[in-house]
């Protein structure tokens, strides 16, 4: 009978260990799959622009900064009541700034306000299901319009400039071209794949031991 209880206890320990390892294995597998899919798209040179045009767009993106005097004309500006802490000042002034652009107006900015290739990169990343979340443009609404808001300060002008800063940062992040995968990154992926495979085999072994321990249980004593 003692042997039976010992086997059951070992089985419970293996099961508990397996349950703690499974979420980690799933998360690692999802991250590895997303990175490989995203890299595969970035290495597809058949759809990439020529190097000179790509370098020109990269230089434009580097020099792209917020300029309220010339850039706010592309947006529809409005103000609203702020939320959160601030006392009576929150309830008496419209300090929250909002800049909007319709879907048609957004597409018209291609080639005028936003560089052609940068615009295409933003939209390609937004539609790509394998693209990391931080590369997806965050200010599109469900209808496809663009809206940026800010209530960071108590002053509407500062919040308006903050809206434009948010927009510029999003363009620079989401419009950045995908870089080719270097050798060091490929080696890192291979190491992670090997580690993941070892963990998978270990979990299978634990399952096998657990099932065998169940079959070996005997009530003879």
C-alpha cells in the first residue's frame, strides 16, 4: 500500500510540474512563430522598393519632426472637457485636445504630408496579422479615420502639441522599414528553438512517466 501511495504522490508532482511548464512553452512557441513570420515577410525582396528610394524614404523619416505651424492644417482640431484629477478646473475648461482626419483625407496625405513609401509601410504593417503590436499604427478608428487626443496638461495648446507629437512618433515607429535578419539573430532563434524542443521532449517524458505510474498502480499488499 505504501508503494501505491508513493506512485500516486509522484504522479501528482509530475502533473503539477507539467502544468507550470505548459504556459511557458505556449508563450515561447507563439513568440517564436510571430518573429519568424514577420521576418519572412521582411525578407521577401520581390515587393521591396529599390534601395535608393528606400534610403530616401528612410532619410525623410529621420528628419520628420512635429511642426504645428505647417502640419496642423491637415487635421480637424477640437477641444473637450478633460477627465481625471484637476479639481474645478477640469469642469470649467475644455483643455483636452483632439485632432482628427477622415479616411479619405488620410489617403490624400500620401505623397504630400507623408512620404509615399512610408505611407505604404504604415498601411502594410497595420494590415499584417503577423506584425508586432508596437508596429501597428495606434490611432485608426473602427471606420478607418484617424484620431489623436491628449489631456496630459491643463493647457489646451500644450495638449494640442502633444497630439501632434504622438502622431509623429507613431509615424516614425510604424513607418520604419523592416530590417533584414542578421546572422546573430538567426543564431539566437536557433538556440531558442533548440531550448523549446528540449522542453517539449521533457514535457512528453513527464507525461509518459505519469501514465506509466498510473498503469503500475497495484492494490496488492
